[in-house]
C-alpha cells in the first residue's frame, strides 16, 4: 500500500510541475502577445497621425472656394536701420 502511495505522490507531483510549467508558458505567451499587440497599436497610431496630418494639410482648392488674394503694398528695407 505504501508503494502505491509513493507512485500516486510522484504522479501528483509530476502533474503539479507540468501544470506549473504549462501555466508559466501560457503566461509567457500571453505577455509576448500583449507586447506585440501594444507595439502594433503604437505603430498604427503613429502611421495614422502622419496620414491624418497629410490628409488635413493637403491643398483643397475646389471650384466653390476663392483663390487667395495677394495684396500689393509698399515696402522698404529696414535691415540697416537701428
């Protein structure tokens, strides 16, 4: 009977070690997946911001908009004045 107890104890310890390793590997996989997802989100955010800047700053002259007017003015050079 004591022999069966030792075998069952060894099986139990092996199952606990296997579960701990499996849980550890699962946590490692989750952390790696989370890190990859966060880095992808950061890259997409930077790409989106660049794209939005280019989209919002493009020239949008359409027929219903007036062209900018240039105002003529007199000017003088003030670079030598004190």
